[in-house]
């Protein structure tokens, strides 16, 4: 088991700009309004609110709209000011916000799922609304007519949803830990592939269309970077949270990944370094360093008259080793291990101080995060937590 992470002294950290409070229940999603001092939020208390910053410096609702069911998710397009809201009853409602953000007008509502809408994504270029639900279905609708264009049944409810406009590929990450890639046409879809690397469910996806890399966060506390464009099947693991990863955002201009977790941690990963895949764990009936038998190897235990030992694995070379031959711990940041993990004694000696140099910074948001939104134009990060509070952060000290 990995050692408990030790806090690292930081010279640069996010600056808390403001808190937005007033929701009666958890804010499931929220977004920063670009070029405005504003925030849009949807909550379990059935409300849609648009918060604008007043002269006092505080955020107050300019719009307070009650929906017929708890609001589970949203997607906002600043260019058209179209706000798509997913509800607990399976409905998607679409609104247009006024230029001054003081009024919202209902355009249409339609039944997209048989139960709670989990994720929603509006694609302006295609005029599509993509969504996933607890009914284990991915669907897409025409945003103009509300007509259902197609659907696909996933193996479990899906919390991750991303779309690549260039290739029309949609990425769906579900609770079973599987990621499904579909090719969408106007009224049909085809399965491209599925892959699985997490031991827990996929909780978040983030797509980088420039490097053609997909990031997946999971309830197993890890993040995996999948090299989709390289076509080599490369998967890089990142370990930096002590609880499930809730949300991911990517800063394209600096090549930094921002991950937030239920542990309240905000981790900023430098992805502009050459990272290494973690090795596959090797199978063996005895320690691959000292040849001592493991406790299930009865024959060797009898022949050598030795007590069987517990099996461990070196995180750097993947060899099966006993506790005595893996008594050391080390961070291996280029393999994604920012915290100290078990390594065999020979690998510990080979790891240089340069290889131990951190490639991520760690920050405490002081609330259990359920969702984040990153505004790259200003370097602002929005976090919403289980404490019903929205926090706005200036990330420029660490994302630059």
C-alpha cells in the first residue's frame, strides 16, 4: 500500500477570489460566464441561478428560476448564450439567456432519458445535444428540433462525456470503469472501440483535441492519460488524490492538467514532460530478488524448509518481491507517482534526485469538490462542493 502523502511546501498557490453562497442543496454543476463577472449554477434544490458580481464585491442572483425536478447537470455555450439543463426526471430543458444575463427564456424541453440525466454536452458545430443518463443510455438530440437522433446502451451509468468535433467521435466513461468510443453520424452511430484501465468507475473525462489525448479520472483515486492520436495504446497513470477524482480540466496553452477530488485537493499536473508507462506487475511463485517462496508456494516451502512470505510489487520495475527486498519507498513523478510508493531496493538505489523532482503541485480547496470549471482566458477556476458553496480561484500563479 502506498505511503500517506506528505504535504509539500508551496511557494505559489491559487488565490481565492470569492465565495458564492445561497443554495439550499448541493450545486451539481456551475460555470464561469466568459467576459463577465458572473456564474451560472444548477442545484439539487431545483434552482437555476445566474449570479452577477455587484458593486459590493459579492455575487447575487440576477436570475432565480425553479425547475420541476432537481437539476443534475448543465452545458452553457457563451456564443449563443444557450443553456442546456439535465434534470433528475430524465428531461432536458433548453433556455436562451438575455445579453444582460437578467432573463432566461425557455426554448424547448424533451424527455431524453428514463431517469436522471448524468451528463450533458451541447455541440454548436453540429447543433447536437449529447447526454448520458442513469438509464445506461447515451443519446443525442437535434438542438433545433429536439428530435432524438440516436442512442447507444452503455454497460453502466456514465459520468464522463467528451466529443471530438473533427472526427465526430464521442467518448463515454461509465461506472464499470470502461471507456467507449463511438463514431456519430447524423442519425446513426457505430462502435469504434472500448478500453478499461481503472479498478473503479470512471468519474470524469477530459479531451485534448490538439495532442489528441484523453484523460480519465476514477473512483479508484487515479487518472489515466490515453494516447488516442498516437495509435500505440500508450496509457500513463497519474496518482495524486486520496479520494475519488471528481472533475478534470485541461489548460491547452500551458499543457497543464487540473484535477479535483472529493478529498478537496486541487492538483495541477505538468503534462509538458516525457512521462513513462507504469510496468505490468509480474507473476511469480517466489521473490524475484532473493528467491524466497511466497506463502502459496507449498512445494518450494517444503523443499527449502522455509516459511512462505507475502508478495509485493515494485512500482518501478514491476517485479514480484518480498517485504525485505522492497523495504524502501520513493516518489517516481515521471511514472505518475507523486507520493512515495513501494520500490525494490535495487530500483531505489537507481532513482536519482532529478527523477524524484515533482511534476505536480498540490492545493487544498477546503471543501469536498463535486465539479469544476476552468476559464482559460482569465485563468480562473470554479469549484463547487458538498458544502453547497461555489468558490472562484485565480489559478494564474500555478497555471502559467
